């Protein structure tokens, strides 16, 4: 039996509490950052309770291979900071696809002239345009419907094997994680532009059409007439391209990015 498991089995409450705190410290940032696990508007008491519940579920796996050295207060603080950093990194990577969907909605509303209309985004506690909120909520619903949250929790549990509770990531692992996050952020921007491209092209074509109309009939105010036309065309294309958002989430982008982050930390 591993040392940490023997220590907990022997009934040492201080060691068991420390290990549970370290385990929960990795989970709490994930609950704060990942939109599909609640987001920022969830009360702090609920977040802590859920983090402890998740930590208890994966605690046996998290203790495997853990060696308990003599830890002073400074070491405990450093380990807690390390766990929070790892959890924040995994949560950020898991949230990138949802942020891409929200950014695509912002681009679409800007193109169709509805960027001033705002609605509350429960997961982030901020206000966004209507299509941005719609895309984000659709991505969350599709992800949960496909059972992605269970697979993500499995990836989170595997991260305790890659980076044990009392071990620090290697320099190569941190470098690989930083490069991976940069690459995934660039991919997020490409996904956002790709999701918004149909509406952006439609807005440009609508402007060109009304520009030609204005050349033929200068007495018509093409700019005023074009605004509701772009709004209607944009709304129609949003409804027709909702499957693109669902397809991006369904292709496993969240799990792929999380797995890349876990593998990078293990180097």
C-alpha cells in the first residue's frame, strides 16, 4: 500500500485533512473557470462543498503513489499554490471552446448591428450580446448532454497521477503547458472566426447589395434600410448554423484540450 494510503488508514487526522485540502485546491479553480461546472455566479459555499465532494470521489486515486515528506508551513503553502495553478490551467483549457463560442457570438452581433443589446451570462457573471450568450449556453447544454462532464472529471482524476499532490511539475512540463496554452488560444480564435464566418459574409454581401441599390436609387437611405435587413439575415443564419457550435463541442474539443494540458504537465 502507498505511504499516503497507509497514513490515512492509520487514522492520522492532520495528514488526512492536509491531503484532502490539497486535492480540493486543484478542484476549486476548475469549478470557478469551467462554464459547464457552474461558473462564477455559484455561491462560494456551494463551490467549496462541491469541490470537497469531487475531491472525496477521486481521493483514493489521488493518493496513489503519493509520498508524504515532512512538510512545514511554507511547503504546505507552496503545495496549495501549485495545486491551484494546476487546477486553473486545466479549467482554462477546458473553457477555451466555450469562450470561442461566446467570442463568435460577439462577432456575429457586431456584424448584424446588435452588439449594444446585452444579456447576463450566468457562468461568468458578465454581460454579453444575445447571440454570444446563446452560443455559450448551447455549447454547455450539448457538452452536458453528451456526458462530457464525466469524461472531464476522469481527465481531472488522471492529472493526480501525472502530477501527484506532493510533487511539483517539471520545468519541461511547465514549458510544454505554456506552449500548449498559447497554441490552444490561437486555435480558439480560429474556431471563433470560423463559427462567425457565415454571418460575417452575409453581412458583407448585404452591405454590397444595398450599396448597389443606393447607386441605382440615391434617394433611398441604404444605410437605414440595410440595418434591419442585416439583423434579419444574421438571425436567420444563426438559426441555420447552430449545428456548427454543437459540432465543435461534440468533436471533443474540451476533452482534447484538457488531455493536452495533462500530458504537458507530465513531461
